[in-house]
DNA sequence: TAGATTGTTAATCGATTAACAATC
DNA sequence: TAGATTGTTAATCGATTAACAATC
């Protein structure tokens, strides 16, 4: 039976999806839980447990059909139309992430970018307009974006977060070092803390872990 | 007594370090484990357990001295001179990460960047030269960088990884979707899988989690 | 001394792994 | 049927939380 997936399980789904994509590209038709486990660096048990949170995608005695399994995971990860998305902070990082959103992923449609710097307003970023922060309320009222990518410094993030939440944004891809999750527990935040990531690497490199 | 830290503990260190930095900036002198727990969204028990992996940083009955505690964590995360670092792939993302390395973090000193595109060679990225990929072996032989930031696509990453490891690179900050960890278990890799992160957000947003 | 809060040991909880019956 | 491999239940392991003695 299906037990609803825990966070560790959910976090592994994209990786399965990715690996299965590679296999499909290589023309591999069928895979067993133990083969997948080897690719993922985990155990066959875990692979089967993970999939069985969502339903039986395999055939006993046979294994999993690569294409079918990937499609099922795709339906879980990206079940609907791409989500209308805006980006706050059209600097260096914002530029790179806009590019990433357009080229290297699915599920999100970037519709507009916002920046405080007057000289950026009117320019475009990956074919979407860069608007003034003042225009944010009007834009949201008209277009109802669902997700915001936060590419501004921590101080600015703290200010803009409440604003965006009031305007109906429910999901955040957060690159700032401000942690929403504490103050707004009902909002969905995926944090990418680059500084923390580097600090972890520093610990590992310096302590020979 | 000290038990050597598990990965979850290590991953929390940068966050403690960050929060303590904010407190220090606000002029806060002393903090208790329960106050820190509230900031971190965890329990006082965990905070004390975490610190006691490294030694007693607090005073019974009093709490922790913010400045002192932060210094101790700093010594753990960044115990030595900044690590000489190179960047592979001077595109959009590479540019943003070079900036990040220079401005927003410590522990790493970017020394050179490398790119396959001939037109980029000779330019600079955050004051460091962009060199041709051909020059990689010579550069490493002369300067012995320790860490490489991988900002190239997966296919290229797979090729360059073996090369870099042969040249003596031990640590990687990896933005490509190629997973070193499986094939080279003795190498230190900190992965930033932006695609996986977004897919997780997509799951959350679409499944109302 | 009384109150507060740590350091540390013990109990709980959840996630991973192992085992095995079901079935292709 | 025999071999393979899943789905699922049970056992293990590790991380988190609770409890409490030590001590400032």
C-alpha cells in the first residue's frame, strides 16, 4: 500500500527522473531496482520503497519500464501547465537563473522580472520585460503569478517577502540568505543557500572528511 | 564527550554561523540554546547536541557568548588560508558564481577561470584571467589549485572531471548534473543541482504540500 | 541559595535496510 | 516449472528529542 511520501523521498524523485532520462536517451528499455540503486548510490530496497509511496510502477519478476517509470515520475513532479513565475532581482545571479529557467528545466514559465535599479527597467531578460519594483502590485493583480525567484540580497528579501506573500505568491525559489520558512510557515520555499553550500565544502576540504 | 559530527550536523553549521553573524551585527552578546533553536527552527536539544560534537562552547547556567561561539564555528568551517580555486565554464552561471565567490563568501580564493570558447580566452572574470581549456594541465602543474567550480553542462563535466582529478583537484563545487560521487568516491563534491531543486519546488507547489 | 542553562545520557521517532511472500 | 524481481512487512540503524545531573 501507499504511504504518503516523506521529504527525503520527495527530494530523491528529481534524481530518479534525471537518471531515467539519461537511460532513456541511451535507449535502455528496462531497469531493475538494483540497477537504479547502483546509479543513485543507494540500495534496491530504498528504490522500491520510494516508488511504492506513489503506487506500483514495476512488474514483479521483470523490473521497471524506463519510459513508463519516467513518465509517472514526470506526472508527479510536473503534473500541470508550467507555473507562471516572476523573478525579483535582475542582477548577475538573476540573469543566470532566468536563463536556467528557460533552457534547462520544465514546470515554470518566467513571465516578468523586477529590479530596483531604474536603469534596468525597460530592458529584457530572456525575452521577458524588466519592470520597476513599484509595478509589482499592479502586475500581480493583473497576471496572478504563482511563484517568485528571489535573487536579491538578504535585507531586500526580508522587505520584499511580505509584499509578495500579500500579493498572493505561494511558492519561492529563494537564493537570498533570508529564511522565510521561520516567519511564514504556510508558504512553500525551496532554498538554495550558496553560501552554506560553500561553507560545507570548506569544512570537508579543510577537515579531510 | 565529543562524538564526531554526522553529515546532518555539519550541514547545519553554516546556518548557525550565519545566524550568529546576524546577531553579532545587531550587538547581541549572549544567546541560549533555546533562542538559537527558535531562529533555526529546531529544538534546544539539537542545538546543544550539535555544538557538543565539537566541544563545550557554552557556560552552564549562562548560555553561549555570541562572538566566541561564532569564532569557534568559523575556525571549524574556515580553519586555514583561503583555498586556491579555479572555475571551469565562464558562461552565465560561471560569471554569477565567480562574483559570489569574491564578494559573498570566505574560504576560497578564485585564481583563474577556463572556457572552451576561444573568444572568451584572454578576457577576465572578476579580475582573474579566462584561460583556454588546453592550458589547464600547465596551469595546475604550476599553481596547484585545490578546488574547482564546475559550471559546464553535464556532457562536458563528465569529460573534465577525470582530467581535473588526475591533475590533483580534490574538491568540487559542482553545478553540472553529472554526479561525480558515484564514480569517484574519494573526491569531495558539494553538489548544487538547481534542476533538482526546482523540480522539488514544482512537486510542492503542484501537490499543495 | 535559587534560578537558569549547559553538557550528556536515555528514550523516541523516523528513515533505511533486510527479508520474504507474491507473481510475472 | 524455475528464476527473477517486485511489493510489502519486519528489523535495524541513526538522528532527533526528552530528561536530568552538573554547575555557573
